[in-house]
C-alpha cells in the first residue's frame, strides 16, 4: 500500500514555520520525512541529530576535482529543515533530501543555468517575492511584517500550512513561467516523492519552501518529469558539514540564507512556548545596554513592554512584534535616542554565535590541509593566548612562520606578530597565538580560492591584487605574498606593479610603493628567493618618483603637504634600506637638493629635504646653519619660515642639543619673532620639541644658556631685567610672608 503524502510549505530559517512544523509532525506521526535539499547529500542528514552538532552549521558540497567550486546550505536551530531532520531521527523515520542533486548545481557553474532563476525573477515580481505579493494584498507595507503576523510571531494555532498552500496556489496562477532550472527542481522533487510513496507505507511528510507546494501537489506523468530533468549537468561531488556563524546567516548568500535578524529569530524560537516573549526580549535589550554602560531601570523595562503591547493593539497586530518592541525600547530604554539603539542593535539582532561539528565529521579540504600542516609544524590550536618565538634559520621555524602568514592572508588571524617592526632584518619572529572557533568558518569560506592553504592564500591575494588601484597597497600585497611563500601570487603582483608603475605619474603613489619593496630587498635573506624579483623594479620606481617629486611639491596646502612629507620620509628610509646602486641613490639625493633650491617648493617639503641631506652629510653643519638663517630670516614670511622649521626639525629636535650652529640659527630666528607671530606658531614649536623627554629638555636648556651649574646661573636676561628682578623678588617674598601664619 502506497504511503499518503502531506506537504508542509515553510519559510527557510523561519522560527514560526519551525514551531508549526514540529507541532504538525507530532500530530501526523509520519514514517518518512522528505526535505528540500540536495538529494546526493542525504546520507549526511542524520548527523544533524548528533549531540555534538551545534548550530549554526552549513552543508558544504563541492566538486571533487575542483573544491573551489562549492555551495553552502546553512542551517540554524530555528530552521524548519533542521527541526524536521532531528524529529525524524528521534522517531526512527526514513529521512532524505529530494531536490536536484548538488552535482547539478555545481556542474552548472559557468554554464549560465545557475543564473536562470535570477533572470526569471527579475521579470516576474510574484516569483521574485511571493511573500511580498501576499503582504500587499493583505494591506501590509512589506512581506516581513505580514509573514511575522501570520506565522513567525502569531501565538495562536491554526491550519497554517493549508492557508499558505492556498495563497501560493493563487499567486502561482498569476505568476509568469518558471525557468528551466526551477521546473527541473520541482520535477525532481515530484519524482522523489513518488518513489518514497511506493517504497514506504504510512504518512509521508514533505518539507519544502512554500512557493513549491502547489507544484508538488500536482499530478504529472513520470515521463513528463523525467524529460524536464534529462540532460542536466553532472559532476562528481563531495559533501560534509562545516561550522557556520550567526553573522554569516545574515548574509544574502548560500541556499536559503539572508536572515534579516538571526538574533531575533533565535529569540522567537527559544521563547516559542513562553507567554512573556516580549518581556524576555526587552530584558535582553536592557542587559546589553547596561553592559555598554547605559543606565536602564527595571521600571523602564516595564514601561517599554506596556508601550509595545499598546502599539500592537493600535496596529491591529496579534502580539508585539519586532518593530513595536524596537520602538518601545528606543523610547523607554534609550531615552528616545536612536544612536543608543544603533550601538547595541548588531549584538542583539545578529549576535556572534559559532557552530561546531562532531569530531567524526569528514572535514572540508582546507580544514583537512590545516590539520596536516598543524601536525607537521607541531602547532596545536588552543583557545588561550600563547607566545611563540620562531627562528627562521631553522626548517621548523620557517615552516611555522609560513603557515601563520598564509593564514593571515586568508583573514584567519591565528597568530599576530607582536614585534612586526622591531624584528625586521633579523631571523626571529615573535607571535601571539590564539585560536578562535570562527577561524574554521573563515577557512571554509576561503574554499572558493583553492583546496589547500597555499592555493587558497595565493588565490585570495591575487584577487585582492586585481582589485587594488593604489600602487603602495599593491606593493604591500606583493610583500605579503613573498613572506607567505606564495610564488604564483608574487609573480602576478610583480607584473601588476610593473604595469601600474609604468602608467602612473602620481608621485605620492610611487613614493608609497617604495617602503614595502625595500623591506623585501633588504630582509629577503630570511626567506629564500624573495628579494630577486624586485632588484630591477625598485630602482625604476625610485627614478620615476625622483623625476615627479619637484613638481608634486609645489604650491600644496597644509594637508597635502603633510601627506607628501610623510611619504617622502618613508621613501628616503626605503632608499637607504634597500642599498641600491650608487647612481640611483645619487639621482634621488640630487632631487632633494633641487627641492631645497626651488623657490616654488612648499616650505614644509623643502625643509624636510634639507634635513635628509643634512643627515647623510651632503649638507654640512655650516651650510645648514646658513640655510636656516636665510630661510628663517626676518624677511621671510612667518608662515613659510615656520613650514621650513617644521620640515627640518619635527621628529629630529634632539639634533639641537649637540649641533651648536643649528641651535644658534634657530635661537636667532625665535628671538626676532613678534609676540603675535610667536604665539601663533607655539603649537608648531610644541610639536617639534614634544619628542624630547625631561632630561633632554634640560640638556637643551643647559646648552642654550651655557649653564654649568644649578639654579638660574647662566640664563640670559632681557634688557632692564637686572633692575627689575630684585624688585620682583622682594614683592614675591612680601606676599609669601604675608600669607605665612603668625
């Protein structure tokens, strides 16, 4: 005797649908449960009932010969399909997926079939958003509110699935024709339902998207349905479970994903049997607000609940929904300030939950490769902070470093360099390790770039290089590829650098590319073969930047001058660090000399160029003193003099302690300033001398006033001070004595 089929149209990731479905299954007690999902992954369904399986998780399917060709099918605790699978396992029912196999979806990639649905949906608003069409007919502004009232947030019971089936049948009568893929999907599901009806006795529960219910209820000939799925693409696939996260559920990607507010959906599921659902939600809001330092009283929570109930009654809704409780929370708990609500909304509505899979689950290729490399490198993932020092001269140290750098390229920050600046140029790296559960999810998502850590890291870096418009950022990506030992990405980046450098005349961009390139050239010996790629390219960019610099330095405003100065200092350090050919360095320093002599050059940049020449002794102390005396002379506009002063001395104020000619030139200029000019430039002087600590400032004062002892000895006194000071001292003593106790 054939089994009797019962169709349950649900909304993917709908907590109300999940609650109604469990209630319906308890009443029906089916012997077989069929679920919309890839038929060739049915053997993995029972694992959802494993006690060690914690949602959110995703069913991962990928092509056997190309793991980067993958699809994800997310499940949350409140997903109806998840609850149906668990119910079936608990009651010993037959259980399987009935949709087109994953081999069809993955085999169609690149063939345009996967885009048929989107093209059809664009032309037909009903098939694009059937729930929205129903909401409009019911007088609602959007489909979310309608579905929430009828299904998700309606506390009353009723024949929900029959009503949804009738509504979808009416909608499909008005909708346009289906795409070939959608027709094939429904044909495949009808065939699988027919097979199950012949194989199993008793009730058969079919759990599918509400849109498909009318089509699955139709009686079609087997030959007609087989014709619809004939010739569909195929490829060998593998399937497994992968951990997922709540934020990724909120993304509009993957099968049935794009949950508007995972945190709110989880709350609806957790409080499905509670009469005080609204109060529990508002208590959560209050707790998060208090954790963020906001004052929220219990009385305010009570008032918020009353307001939510009142708003629901005014809007003729069966119970306070998300919109009513949000408005009540803003009014009563956030004191009417929307910004306060926005501060906590992400934590409440999205959350940060991370799923986990049983240890016996077959791992995704990237996770398998990570485990192999962790074992080879003897690195155990731990949730606690752990310091790690690596010697790159040893094979094991270099292997560990390469793995950590590749993971960072994949946005899996298992390790963080604690001395990224200080350890450069050495064979040592200091890391701080901490493994987070979400890292497994990030690895799985990177499967689109490759099936091994090296392949995926190279693929992701190459994609970033393709999208990067800035020369400096591109050079940084090349450095990342070389440090992570990704030769394919490094070669791609070098070619992209050469192409961009040849086409750009932007001085700022050329200068910003030099520091990361210099670090590779200078410190490449710690990693074999990384320095050779740039030995010809960097000198060319130095020459290009030198040619463009004099023109780029003219007539700049304060902000642009500050950016160019920072780039110039970094680029000069890179030129020295890379130890380039003598003629290249000479060309660069000749450009600095041109900047100093150019009357049109912005004074901040000219002062910086003069300082760089002075530091490499191409400008003698006497020449520097003469230059400063001229640039800081009374005939020079104060703004220009101050700019030159800042360019020469900011970050190098210590030089004044030991360099008497420079100190004398600066002192002479300061003494000629009018009071208003001095006061106006006081912030500048503070910036220049802020780098000096207390002892250094004392040494500078000693040098300036020729002090050899303590007290005020050696200080220069302004004219007339010799007569004024005794009177001032007497007056101070008189005031002190007047205030002393008798």
